[in-house]
C-alpha cells in the first residue's frame, strides 16, 4: 500500500485582475480585508523568516522552535506540530501561547520517541502499517475496507497517511515499552490495603487571626519605639551621594525649599506632593534603613528638622519631619491591624504560642467533658470530614483531605503530623494540637469519630488502578519530563514565538 512519492510541478501563484479584486472588495469588504491581513501574516511568518534567521535551513513553510539531538522541531502546515496546535487551540481558547507551547512539547516528545526507537532498530512491518491504515474510519464502508474510498485520495495524501501511521505505530510501541515497567506485587498490595481503613473526624481550629486586639495592643505598648508614628517628607536622589549633598546644602542655605527640591529633583512617587510621604510607623523603616544609628536619627527628627543624606536601596534620601512623632494609638483599629500585620510577619511565634495555649486548654477540658460539649461552651466551631484513609499527598486513588470544604485542611495532605494524629489517636478522644506546615493559618485539633473497614473489593480496585492506568500515566509523565530536560533538547520556543508570532 506504500506508494512512491511523486514530485508535482510548482505552481506559479497568479493574481486576480484589478477589476476582479475591486469587485470582491466591494461585495465583501470585511472578508477581503481579513484575507489580506492573513496573507500579510503568512508572508511575515513563512517568507521573511529565512531573512530573519539566516543559515538555519528554514524553508518557506517551516518555523524552527528548537531541536532534539540536532533534529529540528519545526512547524509546518499539515504536520504533527500544526495538528497539535489546532487541537490545543480548542482547549486553550483564550491563550494562544499555551496552545503553541503544549503543541511544541508534544512534538518534541514525539520526535525524541521516533529517534530513540530508530536507534534501537525497531521498525513496524509494512503489512502492519497497511492493515492499520485499512482500519481507519474514513476508509470503511459497511464495516469493511473500501478501496474505492482509499483510491479517491491523491498519491501525496495516501503517502502522508501511510507515513503518519508508520510513525504513530513507532511512538505507540515506545509508549508501550516505557510504561511496561510493572510495579511489584507487594507494593501494589500495600497501596490497595491503604483504602481498607478509613476514619471520620470532628475538628476544631484555633486561627491565628483570632489573636485578640488586647494582646496586640499590649505588645505595642511594650515596644513603644517600634510602633510610634512619624510624619516625614523625603527627596530621593538617584544621581549619587554628591548630588544629594548638594541638594541638602541648597535646602539648608535657603536657596530652595524642601518642597521645590522634591518636585524638581526627587525621583520617587512623592515628588508631586512636595515629598510628603504621609504617616508611617518606625518598624516600616527596618528594612529600608538597615543602619540602626541612621534609622534612629531619621525617626527621631524634630519638627521641620532635615536629616543628612541616607543611603537606601532606592538611592540617596533626604528626610524632613513634618510633625513630631506620636505614640501608637492602640484604640484605633487601623493601627491595631497594622501592628498585627507586623506580628504575623516578624513575630509569628508569639501568635502561634497563644493559639497553642488555647488549643491545649480546649483539649484538657474535652478529655473530661467531651469534644462537642466543650466546643459549644467555648463557642468554638466544629467541622466534620471523612471518611478518608491515610492518603499522604492527596493521591487520586483514594478520598482526599483537600476535597472536603473544611477551613484549615489546605496543607494537611502532605503533613506527617496531621496523618500521625489522625490515625494514631483513639476513637472518641481529642488529638494533640496539630501545627501544620506550609504556612497554615491555624492550629487544629482532631477527634476521630468513627473507623470503618472497607470491603476487599475496594482494596482490589485500588490495587488494579495503581498497577494499571495510574502507574502507566505516572511513568509516561516521568519519561516525557526526562525528554524535556535532556541535554539533547534545545528549546528556542520562547524567542521564536515572540519574535514571529507574539502580539
């Protein structure tokens, strides 16, 4: 069924007579303009490319996006890359870049698979390719291969279909080979048995956000210098220390006012306001002015006093105090919220210790009086979730912790402390406090309410899933990643896409 490819004489593109072009324009102006626009894109992408990237061997119909072992990964109309781009375009309807990128990676993996299998000596037989082509739906009539339908195609189309099927069989064999790594029987048995024991839980959470305003105020009152408010104007000079000192001298000698110097010489966002940077707390300068002595000099300026030029990341800065510094107003909610933000960023341990103390107090009372009773008395919300097995990592083979809409479980799936407490605590007893990793915003306490043992068929189902499709997919993803990170792969996608196709 394989045919010898015949060369077709090149066609010389003709052009419509001016009167015909004008007639088309008048009848369908939008379509005509759109056609011209597409033609311009085609010319830029497929005709001017060789001039832009000389010596790359890119023909009129080929855009090179990279290579595998020096074999070009190129886009050509009607090729695999183009087919995949069309498919991904339907999936990523609003993101052309992702459509091109995914099509490109699929083409890289296919090229690598063909190369690897070629070097291994594998070649599907001609009979196998012929029989597979004969089973294609477009050549069927009344459930059988129709030679009439097949022969209606021109020779070039038949050759392309045959060659594509030949390559599909090679890539299919490659996938079969790499996914044939079988999991051991004991490993599959272990995975299957994980689904047998499942638990249902009650849970309380002690959020860090519940840290009382009174505690925030107490911390601020204990560190008054850190939270006093200063009212400053500033001039940021990007030209260097010498320029900053010259401006400072002009201000001090009354050659110019601070406001005028800010408007004409400052490079920061406060210039239009004459340098006025508003009210800030002292702790906000900790990362901006790292020298403690310089920082103290700035935040302790008297009203209308001007500082020396201070070196900061943004340049050399001159400050002026617009008002005397004021102590933190801990009766103001905005001030409390600002100090709370400082605590959560810089003194998080203080807040965690408070939440831990609340959790331990709850647990002690719950062990005597009951989980839900104490929670109700302390006005603490109780959530329920489950049944779930030990599912570290949220494997899709089993029920997952993150599938339950319970606040506080977001980072539980990969936290060993969570699973140890969940399945190591006796039924009906409160667990020890669980401090979750991964930036969790609360301390949680679990109470296993019920434990069930699933029937043996569930374990068998999980075992089969692991041994079959799931393990195969993981293997293929791993192999694909190996290809895309191989030294044999040259990735020029970004540069090519944005040079030739980007908006």
